C-alpha cells in the first residue's frame, strides 16, 4: 500500500487527484464545525456523553453524519438522506417497471436514476431535519431555541433549509471527489467523518488513564479489521465458458473466465437496517416511562431495559444478531436479482460448464450465493454484537466507553475498511493502466 501511494505521487495526474480529494475532505470537515444558529453545543455534547435515554439514538445518527451531529453543524445529517434515497430507489427498481427499464439502458439510464435519487433526497432531508431537531429538543431541552412552526415559523424554515442545503452540499462534494478525485466520493465523505473521531476516542481513554481498556480495544479493533478484510475480499469463482462464433474467416469467443460471487455482497447496509429498527422500540418506550398509568409505565420500563444496547440487555443483542443475519440475506438477494447474471450470460453466449443457460443457471448461482452468504452474514452479526461479546473479557471496564468494543463503532469500522479497500483498488488500477500505457508507447 505504501509503495502504491509513493508511486501515485510520482505521477502528476494521480497526484492532482489525491490532493484534490484531500482538499475536499478538509473543506467538508471545516464546514462540519459551522453550527446551526441558535444551538447550545455544550448541552448537546454533555447529553451525548451522559448515556441517558435517547443518547444512543443520537449517537447512531452522529455516526451516520460522520460526527457532525455532535456539534449540530450545518452538515448535521451528512449524506445519510442521500443514502436513504439510494436504498429506496434500489429496492424499488425490481418492483417498478419504469425503473427496471432505466436500469437496463446503460449510462443514460443510470444518470436518470441518479437524478431521481437526488430529487428524493431533498424531501427526505427536510423530513429528517425536522424529526432530528424535534427529537433532540424533547430529549434535551434548551439545545436549540426558536424552533417550531407555532413558536417561530421563519426560524424553523431557515433551520430546515440550512440543514437540507448542508446535506446537498455534502453530496455535491462527494460527487466532485468521484469525478475528479480518487474513490467513491460519498463513501469517502462518510469515511472522513468517522476517521476524524478516532483521535478523540483514543484521547478519552488516555485522559481517563484506562490503559488496559485502550490496549484491549486496540487489539480487538486490529483483529476485527483483519477478519473483515479477509471475508470482504473472499469470493467464490464460478467458471464460465463462452462459445466460439465464426464470422467470415475470423473466430470470436471461446474464452474461459469466471463470475466472482462475493462472500459479503451486502456491505454494511444490513447493520444500518437492523440498528435503525432495533433502536425504535426503546425510543418510543422512553416517552412512556413516566406515564401516570402503572401498567404502561412498567411495560415501557421493560422495553427500555431489555431492548437498549447495554451489556445486560441479552434479548437486544440476540435479536440484533438475528436481524443482521436476516437483512444480509435479504439485501444480497435484492442485489443479485438486479444483476440478472443468468440472463446476461445467455445473451453474451456464455454458460457454466455442465449447466444449461437460463433458469437452471440462475438456480445454481442463487444456491451457491445463499451458501457463501452464510459466512458473510455470521461475520456481520459477530461484528455487530462485539460490544456484548467483549464483556466476557475479565477486567475490561466499559463504563467510560459506553459498551463500545472497538475504537470506532462496528458499523463505522465496516465503512472505513470497505472505503480503504475500494480506494486502494482504484489507485492500483490507475497505476496498472499507466504502466501498460508506458510499456506500449
């Protein structure tokens, strides 16, 4: 990796792309420190560190925003509304005939779908901004003032527009990186926010002098990264043969290749799905804990106690593991159906040796994918419940780390590893292409 980076900086165009990517990240992190007007940042920070009811949800949103929600900056939602819109469009594509046709029209169709995703991101950003502010207002009174259409309509509209504009600017910055920099821009924007939190996490351990915890969590993080890389790069290669075609005096085709079926095709999406659903019951129950009706209050206390992410909530972690595994299979199946591998092979004259093209090939590929996905699903589930599993380590005190088994959260670690791997592959591809160009000239 170090050699690839050194070689990249010796080439002027690649050096320009890397520097451009770094400058955009610096600009994004600078904008992440600009607060929304009227926000009490100190009160919000104190709430996030308190571990009170509702702080877990805000911490999850803070992760997705790349750490910007902790300051309630203009980038407080990050690119999450755009990611939500992308997931919605992706799930609707096999269900809506018009979107399915667009997905088959090549570059022009993809550009049209991307335009729809941008349009959908705006109302989703407005809706999330309103819900986010109202939730924090109810959880921590005094964090933001003059918000509410009945209190101050103009200030409310200005806040919503500011936060929505921040999201769309972040998406624009990500697309600039994709076009003129290195890697997937939106992913790198999220990566920058997550990676920026690592020094503060290490600083917290040092300030509390929790040296044993720091060493243990650092070792667990390194070991987890190694396992994630091993599984993320794992693939089952299905051999494919292309038939020979004779046109005039020339023979085309006849090559042998393979289809790489990844062990984990879903990435970190199942973790986000499962975590979003799992925090919902405790968030709703928190509003009924102090109900005047004893039955309702006892039910709410039970839900908060056993369905919150703390080390003693065994039902939460077991159900979380099951949901991550289930969503991994669900999302992998959705992605696989969108690729239409069997149909594409048949159109291109390819076939898997020993299998008839068409339906039989599709059944075989689906069976293989379901088997290898089990490994990826169990990995994601294991990474998701690491904060619970780490409690079996004698002497580890999690009081200051809020049940976090890694220096960054499990979802954040998957994002960081995935982005680094993808970016390094693109960088190596650029170097390889230039090496071949120099050889030919």
